[in-house]
């Protein structure tokens, strides 16, 4: 790889992470509008109390609302993989998208470690990041890179 390709790939990864995280946050916000926010959680709630409120909310959440979150994570990873590969000039499809998928996977594992989830949710969430990031990158293969 030339220095220009390295720069484009790095730029693509950063833009992919930002765009993917924005999609995840937006879809989760829509989900809170549809399914409701945790009762008693406010911006000034102390950390330990907020953690308990969120844990209780996840225990009581409907399967549909939990699936919504998995869908948001998949959509964000898809968009992140798409954007990362669109900027990248690498001939290897999965390189930049794989980095984006890895970063989102790390965040997902941290989420699972911090907040207890149903086992099926944890399995599905861990499995969603790489395939969707790769799918986003494969859509770009017929297009030309931005840079």
C-alpha cells in the first residue's frame, strides 16, 4: 500500500465510524420514541443509579424493542462499512470495513459486559457487526472510490 492508500483507508475508517455511530444513535433515539425510555432516567441521574435503572429497563424490555437495538447496530455497521470502503482505495474489500466492524464489535462487547442482556440478544448482537459491515462494503465494489 502506498502512503496515499493508507491515508484514504484511515480517513475511511474514521468517517465510517462516525457515520455508523450516528446511524446507531439516531435509530436508538427513534426506538426510545417508539418503545419508551427507561423510567426515572434523567441527564442528571447519578451513574450508579442510572446503571441500575438501565439494567431494570433491559430486563423488562419487550423482545421487539431489543430486536430494534440489534437492527440499529446492524444498520450502523452497514453504513460504517459502506462509508469506510467508499473512501478506501484498497483492493481488499474487507480491510477498512473489517476495522469498522471490529470497532463496533468491541463497543458491543463492552455494552454486553456492562449491562446484562438476554443470552439470545448477546449472541445476535455479537454476530451482526462483521456481516453487515462487509455487506456495506460489497455494495461499493461496483462504484468508484471517492478519493
